[in-house]
């Protein structure tokens, strides 16, 4: 077997690795035989030289096998998960999981942290005081058996190789690569003992895959891997040009998720959530056709039962919602005033980066997140203001961060953007396999 240095030199020069070499490298990352610098070098070489299908499949399976795995059939229900390729204001998993559980599914959700300019479900959950996103395997299994769901982050036990590489991708500019994205997502999902997976494939200016062709390429790569693993998968392609819903930030997105489950969500969040829930119900075999799936999901949403399940999930994993809400009342805030006329389209990627700089995300691995840094919009893009008025409020735990965020958002609102057509739907296309 070649040394790590020899493998990296070969990849740098455009040579493909064998499956055995990929497995050797992944194991070396986990044991520390490959340093972080060498792991980062691999990531950069993968982005510049690319990975072929065999390398991606080997990377996926090796990372999945690098840690512990949940068994199939722990819950009496079909285990169906959902994953997003990353969006701005993407709190869909927080809304979707309680609805899917109320529809009769098991949802073993292992989520990621913020990556690049996008927020992470794990960081959002950790904005709830006391909520435990890292659980021992036996507790995860117990939650799945007794309550059919958990929402956790990636621990050192679950695909540990991916956890190391994921963290390095976030800070080395190696996020937007089809092979790395596909292997990272599926290596975690293959540890969950799933009966099916629904992928929310974000497409647009604020997505990692900015064109439908790029997103389709990623879906095709993931489909090849899922076919090899006999994992049924559905792809829902959704627009990611403007902020999803009315908030960007960890705690403010948790609040919006609760409001959505209570029937007060913005239309785009409702639309995406409902379609993804329908696809999960279909994959789980709960009903015979799409019309019946739509009725089942609609009945759960209208009943409001998802709010109770949402809070039950938080409580079971140690979360104290009321304590977090009281803390949020004391953080600093600034209103953003808009001029009379149409509310402009604002670059969602830049908004997310502004929240990150205010403390809502990480710029280096050791950064500590401010859970309360964020933006809440009171008006949607293209809404008309008859008079000058407040269009958004920004928040942060430090006054200087709050002021800086206010200035950045005001500047973005004043920046002339290229005309953007308001699309009638966030849903672009749906692919079903299995």
C-alpha cells in the first residue's frame, strides 16, 4: 500500500485511487495516522481533480463503516429520513420531523452543522438550552423503539471519518463538490437503518448547486450509490434563491418552526414541508397513492399535533424551551426600516454570511456560536410598503455584533439587485426511485 503522501501526490496529479486505497485513507483519518493537513489536502485535490463514481462509492461505504450503526427494524414503523443539501433559512427538518412521526413513520434523524454559508439543523437544535444533540447509541436506540424518533448531531461514534472531513470542508473552501457532498450525506444516512430517504435538493443562487444541471448531477451520483445499497430514495428539487421563510439564524428558526407547526408559517415553508412529508409517507408505504398521502399529511398539519410532538422531542433530549425564550428576551435587537415601495429581493447567501459574521456560524473550527444571532423578516420580497416601515429585525448577544448586522442588512437592502422573477412554487421537480 502506498503511503499517505504518495496517495496525495497521485491524487494531486489526477490519478484515481482504488477502493482499497480509499478505505486505507479513511481509516487513517479516523486513527490519526493521516493528519488534518493531509485530510485537507485530500479535500482540495478532490475538488480540483474530481472523484470518479467508484471513488465516491468507496468513500461513502468506508465512512459509513468507520463507526457504529443503528440496526434495521428497531422501530415498529418504517424508518424514513429526510436530508437537505443546504439552504438559507432552512428550518424544514424541524417542522417536518414531528409531522412525519404523527403520520406513522419512524424518523431517525442525524443532522449536520452549518456548512459554508448555510445553517445546520444541529446548531439550531443546540440553541435550545440543555438540548442534547450527542447521545450514546443505546439511548438513540431506545428513543427509536419507544418514540420512533430522535434528532441528533454526528457524534464521534457515527461515521467519524465524515465528521472530521465535514468540519475541515467547512473552513477550507471545499464544500461545493458533488462527490464530497454525496458521500458525506449518504455515509451518515447509511448508519441509520433506513427503509427510505427523501432528499431536498436545493437549486439556486444561495444553494451549493446553483443550477438544475449541477443538482441533477449530484442526484444521479447519489442514486447510483443508493441503488448499490438497495436504499429507496426520492429527490425533491426546490428553489433556493431567496430566504426560506422569515428567519435566518439558529434560535429564530426554531421559533419559526414552532409557529409553522401551530399554523402560522409562511407559505413557502408550508409548501416544501408538505411535499416532503407526502414523499416520506409514500416511501414508508403508509398509503397507496399520492392523493391519500396528501390527505394524511394535511390532516396531521391541520390538527396541530405536530406542535406537541415538537416539544416532546425537545424535552426528551433535555431541551428547555421556556428558558431559551427568556434568554432571547434580553438579547440586543435593531429594526431595519424599508422605504415605501416594493420590498427588494436580497441576496440570501449574503444575508446568511452576515448572520455568520454576527456570531450565528463558524469562520474557524474553534468559533463558539451565538445561538441568538439572526434576522427575522416581517415582510417578504416583492411585498409593497405603502409607507416607510420596519421590514426586519436583527438580533445578537453582543451590542457591537447587533449593530454591525444591522448595517450589513441595511446595505444589502439598498443594493440594487438583478431583477428576480417571483416563482409560483418552490418545487421544481420530483424524482422517485424504489
